[in-house]
C-alpha cells in the first residue's frame, strides 16, 4: 500500500517543476511542494539503486548507493553553492548528520524496542563521525575570525576532504569484507528484480527530476524562511536536512517496526557516517567546479555534532536498544533543533 502511494506521489516532481515555471505561486507554497516532491523521489532513487546493486555486486552496489542515495542532498548543496548560500550548504550537511544520529535512530529504537545492535559496526560509524568532527576543526577554527568563506579556508578544506574520502573508501572496503557472508538487506526475489538498464534509466531520470525540484527548493528557501520568521540556517539544518534524508528516515523506521532493530540502527548510523566522511567532502571538492566552499562550520554546528555523537555513543555503547533510549535520542534532537534556531544567521 505504501509503495503504491509513493508511486502516485512521484507525480509531485513534474507538477512542482510545471507550477514553478508556469504559474506565479508564492515561494512558501513552492517550498512546501518541492519538499514534499523530494520524498518520493528520494525513495525511488533508493529503490533503483537497490535493484542495480543486485546486478553489479556489493562493491559497485555500495558505490551506487553512496552516490545516488545522497543525490537529493548533493544536488541541493551544489545548487546552494551556486546561489552563494554557503551557510545553507554547511547547515544542511551538519543537520543531516545530527538528524541521522538522533532523530532517525531515536524513532528506530522507539518503534523497534528491545534488541541487540551490531556493536562493532556502531562503534565504527561513531569513529568515522568523530574523525570528521575533529578534522572539521582545521578550517573551522581560523574561520571564527574574518570571512568564513575566504579562499584560504577553501584551500585548507581540500586536504581535509581528501583524508575523509580515503577513510570512507578504506572503511567501506573493510566493512564489505566483514559483511560479505551477511545480508543486511533482504534481497528482492529474482522475478521482482529490475534489469540493469531499467534500474539505471530510472536512477538517471529520478536524479534529473530531483535536480529540477531541488532548484525550486533552493530558490524559494530564502523567502520561505523570511516569511515564516525563520533563519535560513535553521531551515537548512532542520527542514532541508530532514527532507533530503526522507527515504532513509522512513526506511529505518519501517524496518525497526518490522522487528529488525539491528538493521534499522545500521541504516541510521551508517547514513550519518556516510554524510560526514563521504557527502561533505564530496560537496567541498565538487564545489571547486562552481565556487570553492570552505568547511568553516560554525561553533554551534560542531558543538551540536560533537554533543550528539557523545550522547548517542554513551547510550549505545553496550550494544543494546530500548524504547526509552529512543525517546531520549528524540528529546536530544529537539534540543539540537532549538540550538540551531537560537543560533540565527551569521
């Protein structure tokens, strides 16, 4: 039933593009429509990636999942770079990491209840996020004084990004070796698997439509924030971050509700680590094709990121899940969102 609804909601993508191009609808309505349209598109990209991975094997499949699974966030970030909205870019990326660590994982534990987690995999994800947080200090500290977007900080961000990407590649390779005998996701039945050309065609089409919808989202973001009395930073760090991860959010909660809390936690934690050590450095490097982006995150971003990591790792250090742990994580996300709200724009 849910899949049928998502297929119907895919019509929101072209509808959003047509409304943006052919009508004079206000920016608030456009932002809401574009945000809603990104949710089924994110799901379809994940669906097509899963079918493509069935044909390519775990190695290339993992690469496809990392690349296209984060396509909405990547496209939103690069479009915001092109618009000069650097605070929006950085806010949406750190907000994504925090959202996965607290909100997605929290709802997964709340719906999944008691269970045992993959402790080794969880600690690996925590370590990757910790590594990224520490390395982000290199451009962030000098960015506290003067222009945080100055060219010298963008240059410093390049080696930081390269180190993080190398860490991502190395850890992913080791994880594939560890899990090669395990099936962390249920393979679709042979009769239900799309052919590789169909999967790649759907992947390409969904990514293109996502690009147009994300363009509408970014263009309407400033007016949306202003009209509602919200800062662009808060909208990016909370609303845009949640929308960009919609498919992973829903997927993790559904899996947890179905009783597979170990997989649900894996989705949430692996997604947070993937954004930290893959998506953020990828955006920083690709931004040089448009306008160099400095990873000069604000103190509130690094503080919330570090606090979220410490709180989550303490709760899950023993490798056990429970509903009360999930409730605490959700409460912690509310605190993080309030911190983003009070921080305002620079």
